[in-house]
C-alpha cells in the first residue's frame, strides 16, 4: 500500500449509484452537494466483487510459484533464498474498510481510519496468497513481509497474520513503516539472496518509483520491463494509487447517440 492522491471528480458509474448510498457523516441530501467519495464506487466494486480480479490474483500467485520453482532449481537446495512481499492488497484484502468509509462519504485516502482497522479490522486473504507463501516456506525460502502499516500497531498486524495462519510471521520478518521500503528491503539482502518481490504498488519493488511522478513511473516501467513477471510480480489494486487523479484521454468527436 502507498498513500495515494485524492481523485478529482466523479465517474459516470459512481453518479448513477448515488441513490443507493446512505447519507451520513459528511454526506448531504441536497442534490447540488454530491458525496465526492462516490467516485470510488466503480473501482471498489471491481477490486472487491469482480471475478476478474480474483482470477488475476490467482494468476499472479501461480506465476510467482513457477518463477520461484525456477529460482530453486537454479540456486540449489543449500542457497539462502528470500522473497519479499507487500501486505495490503497483495496478501491482505482491506476492501471492507474502504467500502465502509465510502458509504459514510469519508475519504479513505486520508488514511485517518486506517490505524483503527489495523487494530480491530479483519482483512481477508487475497486468493492464492497463502498457498504460494506456504509453498515458499515448505521449500526453505525466507519470507519477509515489508509493509507501510504503522509500526505502533506491529503487534496487531502480527496477530492478524498469525490468525490467517501465514508462515514465518515474527517481529524480524514483519518490517513496517519507519525507514523507507528500500532500506527495509536492503536489510534482507544482508543475509539472503533475494529472488522475488510481490506488491500492488510500484514502490513495493524499487525506491525510484516512490520518487517519480506518474510520467516518470511509466518511463521506469519501460526501463524495467524485463523484470515484471520474472522477479517482480504485480497485483491489481483499483481502490487507490498514484494514478487516482490522472486526467483521462477522451475521444474528441461530438457525442452521437443512435
């Protein structure tokens, strides 16, 4: 997870669904004052409810297993291999929090409800995540969970991961917000051969993505194209991201309805 920017406007699909949203918190009944957070509805429906996202997630972990099998064969059984995975929207599904906040017309991208969720929320597992992590564990691969969850809630995050029966969960393997992710990843390299990284945001893979604007990120994706699907496995997240306030390119022809 990376804290994104707030979207600028409402999608047509979101506007169409406004009537079904409860009005509370910052919401108002006046038609001239529309709850901005309804703009998140289409993305959240896709992320939480679509079979396509579930298929993509399973596909990502299936690919990760094939690539890890290749690395195990190449390095041999005695190699001290490691993988690094992000948590939120890569291993953990937090869409219930986002949907609740949106329904309350609260902008979840301010992340001021996130600490409560870390302490008391019950995220689900992304499809395919546990099977892949169990496979890595069974083959002696060290697993590190590098996440921007809050360090003050470390005990709660560890408890959440343990409740989901994920492997190799400890204070040493769970590296939370503090030093930049690049520095936390570097500590893994001190003792292991890093063979794979998994995440839903580009800054889960390299620090240069975190420092780049959207155009720069596109350039970096081109520059590192050979790594995606190899040792960098990306998972879909339509709920939030640096792209959220990007301008859309529209066809300039006059609208004609037939």
